[in-house]
């Protein structure tokens, strides 16, 4: 069986980490694409040279031309500028919208059958714009946010309960950003919901509220510490989980930014919801019941995404 082909559009901090992970997991041959000359080629060579030690077989290639992504099975998009300290996600909108146009057209021309995972921020607006610019089917274009946000929530919960992260499941819905909605009723330790664990004395509502707040500002916390960039290890791992579910038809149920057509009362918008990812891309959008507070928070989050998409439409009239 021929190897799959994974194209990484953007070869910065997340792009390089994606390439390393995809190679170690032998997901396929890898093309690192970037507008910066030398960066993708250098990273491809460096990672390829880790192959003999790690024991993986994968061809790695650096590229500055979209022709090199031809026929990719998966494209993971990180191209753009990352958020700097003090910069809001919205500040990124204008620059990254222009990048999404170039990337969307490149994918449409050279890899129209790919499953596309967008990571570039502000995520929910960028994935929507990328889909518009590429014209690919909606079920083949998704955004990575929920897996990362849930992973942050799971990490903090595992620390709080002093249990393995493996046994902590968590759900974070809504837009990626300060309005994301961690849903504690659907967050569990081996199936025991967090509210029950509070009743059992494992934690208190106040401590869980603090964890929810920390999860919401999880990206900003890392930006503040790194000072020169944003998180890249956990974002890359999260996107690889999504790519693997598609490539291996695993049908994992993961929170991702998906195109909604009436689900959760939302139409023609990308918002973080649970989806099943398999060989057809987004195979199912899962509508879970939200309590009144979660629904209210979800709606606030959706409004924030709507505002960003409206701003995109006013910047680029071809999107209106
Ligand atoms: N086409 C291709 N690559 C581009 C383009 C473009 N039009 N514009 C910029 N790039 C490249 C840059 O040259 C850089 O190598 O995108 C890469 C971005 O890498 P980093 O700056 O290291 O950013 P990274 O930390 O990888 O984050 C990428 O993901 O989480 C989000 O907010 C983050 O939007 C940011 C993205």
C-alpha cells in the first residue's frame, strides 16, 4: 500500500512539531510548505535525520511551491502569524485572512481531495474563511481547537484529582478563545462526572471554577510565559489525533470546529462541537444536551464567532 501524503502548510513552530509527530507515528510521507525559503527544507532534513535513530520510514520534503502538495491526503494549516503577548486573537484577523486566501486557493488547485485541518488563529473565523476560499466540501474542512482546549482541561483536572490523565475525559465546546465552554457535566474520571466528584469531596465547586477559568485562558497563559510565541507542542499533538482518525478511519469522537447547518441552533458557522472523524471527514455532528448555563455560554461563544466572521466579510467582500 502506498504511503499517505501529509502536507503541512506553514512550517513554523507548530508545523515543525506536526512533521516530527507525523513521522514518528509513520502516518505517511510529509511535505513541509512555507513561504519562508529554507525553513521547510531545513526542518524536513533535520527531522529526516532523526529517522534512523527513531526508526521511522517517511520521506520528508521542504517546499515553497504549492505544486509539491499535489495529491495530499491531509493538509494541516498553520500558516500565518501567531499571537504575540498583548495581541488579541482579533488583531490577527486581517493578516491571517489574507494568508487563508492564498492557502485555500493552493489547496483547491493541488490537493482538492484532502482532509483539511486548520489551526491558524482566530481559529473559528479562519477555518470558515479557508473553507470559503478553497471551495472544498464542508465535511472535509475542520478546525483544531476543542481537542487542545479539552486536553488542557483534562490536564488540570487530572492534577486536581491526582489521577491519570488517561482516565479523565473532558468536553470543551464553543469558539476557541476566552468564550470557550468547558462542560463539567460531560467531563469525567473513568465515567464519574465532575459534579459527582465534587459531591464525593474530591474537589470543590470553587476549585473547579478556577480550573475552568484557567482552561479558558490556557493559550494566553503560555503566550505570557514564552513571550516570543504561542503554544506548539499540545496544538500539534491535537491536530495529529484528528489527522490519524481520518487516515485510519478510526471514527474518534472529538471536539472540533465543524460547519454547522442548524445543529445547536447555528447555521453556516464553524463552532466547536463534538464530531466523529472517519474516512469521509466529518461523519457525524453530535448534538449533546446542554443545561441552561452551558447553553447560555455556548450562545455567547457563538456570537463572538459570528462577529469575527462578519469582520472577515467586511475585510474581504468576496466572502460576503
Ligand atoms: N503561506 C505559507 N506560510 C506562511 C504564510 C503564507 N502565506 N504566511 C506565513 N507563513 C508561515 C511563516 O513563515 C511561519 O513559518 O507560517 C509559519 C507560522 O509559524 P509560526 O510563526 O512559528 O507560528 P506557530 O506557532 O506555528 O503558529 C501558527 O497557529 O496556533 C496558531 O496562533 C497560531 O495562527 C498561529 C498558527
